[in-house]
C-alpha cells in the first residue's frame, strides 16, 4: 500500500549494512518486476561505508523488507487536493503524513455542520475521489485498519475550506499512531520478521 513505511536492506553482507533504510511507498505499478524502486541516495544508503559506488553499479539487488510504523513527529496528517480536482464539480484527495502502521480503507466527506456523509471511492493508489462533492467547508471521517482491527477516525474541524483549490494542502488536525500487532510477539525482535524479495 501507498503511504506505508518499510524498512529495507540488501542481502549481500560484503556490500550492505545491517540497518538498511526506511522508505515510504509512494506509488504502485503492476508491470514492474521489482519489489521497490528507490532513489539513488536511498540505494546508496544501504551500503557499508565506502561501498556505495560499487552497490550503485550493481543496479538491481536482492533485498529483505518489513513493514514498520511511519513516524511524523510534530506533523498532523494532511489532505492534499489532487491536481485532477475541478472545483466545485469533482474532488480527488490524498492523505499525506499518515502515521502508525495503518491503512485507510474507507473515506467519507460531509459539509461541516451536517450529518450527511458522502462515500468517496478509491480511484488509484492513495487517491480518493467523489463527483459532485458537498458544497461549503468540508470535514472527513475514515476507517483505518491496523492488522485485523479497524476503527473510525473523524477530522471534525473544517479540513477543506469552502473555496478549496486544486493542489492545496490542508491540515486534518489529527494523527494516527496505531501499530498492527503480530500473532508472534517475538517476530519484531528477530530476523524472522523480514521477507525476502523473489
């Protein structure tokens, strides 16, 4: 999932450090033949000191990865109005800086001060949209899952102003900190929590 955080590390002990790097998934494609495509600087950070150029030269490497909680200290989750939005007829949004180890699986939107909630549809990746959104200042509520548990979160204050703009970024006033629990409590403390890429 988009917005999920992962710790990745390469499996070659002659080139790679043990800690790896933490990344945020920003996009998904079904025709890619790799697990993760990362920036040059992130790729280099997987290497042991002074082995970065040699690791970069290899291009594609075998990795291990595990899902980890996202942390955005002092930062609330925000709503970014997608560039495809057309005020006031079509609204598409993304939720950025989503903390914890969670997934948003349902999004509703309503005019502030009303109880008439409108269901938004997941368009692609982390983009949620609605045709004919409510008018006026808007508030959001969502179902967030962490493992097998799910709960409603409600950004009660006015999140989007009545004159929201395409490309605008607006504070929700909330942050998520839930972490998925494994059945195996010891899994997080040892190497068995890592999955190998094919």
